[in-house]
C-alpha cells in the first residue's frame, strides 16, 4: 500500500497497465505534455513515448471514433475526455457505434475501449463543465459504467476496465482528485464490476450514494449516529453492472432507503434504484424510498449558487430522519 492522491492513483494505474501490455495507449486533449487538466497522465509520454500517450485535436467524436477503431483492431485504447460533459459531443459514436458494435457482429468483435475523464461540481466550472451524466449511459446496453469514490477503487476499477473486452465509461470526480489515501501497489489488484461496497454498516436506514456523495453520506451518517439513527452507507461503485443484491439485503434489514447523487434528481440513477428496490423488497419497506439529487436547473457558475443546486449533508440527514416516520 502507498499513500497517494486520487489523481495519482489514476496516473499510476494507467502507467502500470501500459507497462504490462503494450497494446494499452492513452489519447486525449493535452494529455501528452501537460498531463491533462488534473495531471492524471503526467509523465506517461516521457516514460513510454509519444506513441503511447499523445494529444488529439479538440474533436471528441473523432477521439471516440478513433478509439473504437483501435479497439476493433486489437489495441486497448484509453480515451481521456477533458470533461465528461463532452461525451455529449461524441454521443453518436458512443451510443450508436461503441455500445452496439459487439452486438452487431454477434459477439465476435471485442471492444476493449475505456473512455475516462472528470465531472462534477467544486470549481465553479458552470453549466457545461460541471454536469454529472453517468445516469444517461445506464440506458444503453453494451456500455459498462464505473464511478470510483476512492483511490483504491480507482486502482481496482480502472485496471478491471482496461482489461475488459467491453467498452467502459469511467467517471472520475474533480473534487476527489486531491484526496489522499492508501492505495494497493499490486499491479494485478482488480475490483470486479457489479460489486457494491458497504462503507458503513447500520440498522435503521440505507443510504446509497456514489462519487463525491459517498463522503457526504458518511458525514451525514456520523451526525445521525449522534441522534441514535444508525445509517448504512452503500457505494455501488459501478452503475452498469449494478449490484442490487447488496442493497436489497440492506433494505431487508433497515426497512428504509435514501438515494443521493449529484446528477439531477429527475430520472437520475437513484430513481431507478428506488423503483427496483420497491419491486424487489416492497414487503420490507417501512417508508417509501426517498431520492435526493440536483435541482432541475443548469449548474450555476457562482460556487455559492452551485452548492445551492446540489444536495448538501443537511438534506441527507433530513431525508434519513423523514424516513423514520411512516
């Protein structure tokens, strides 16, 4: 184990996989010299060469299309998008090409493509550079979706993503990049997709959160504990595949469910989880599931207004309290 930042966990895992397999390469805007906006690819080109980590034009559809072609040809490309908001620019490539190519060819084509980058609030990047869009990609079969909340999860999930023969969208959160924690050094450390993590055990209410909101849910749980409310906090880690079994088992114990994420509340992944748990564990629910998410408006540039748009710790606490009453 080594203590490193979330951003360094990304960089070190990429380097480790590139050394292990010469078919792995990285491309994206400013990745070669600058190392991207947050330095997640810094030094890769110096160590392994500019043919293994190189810059692209500002053309996300081209980047994703080139990545798809390289994956079809037997390479294992990692495409870095400067902001995951820019997946929207490459939507036709991602949804109609990347997600469907393996199916169209009857499963014979392998698509070992990782599309990764950062999203979310925290820097006042405004409406088109701060969105949380991971929910969108749950809707389209053929794509896996990973959302690591810790450096350890970055290392384990990114390694799994790179070695997977299916396309993976890998969402990192800009507000987590500076977090420092213990990360395994094992070059074969992997975390299976579809395996949620119980971050804190509890008996009264289940709180399901991802990315930045895992830490906020844990903060809320600590405050609730002072009131005698025992909250269980679950981090799904991957949205596709999704580990419903862990959440069902938790709800059977607690009888209550709160979902919280930074994505907009309307049609967010929390709504899907609430619906699924209602179907699977309805007899065990003592209260209707409660969903928290961003307000239905664009994210403001002003940081104070930005914070007013997304759920805060107090709202998680209030939701957990409300779930205690029928």
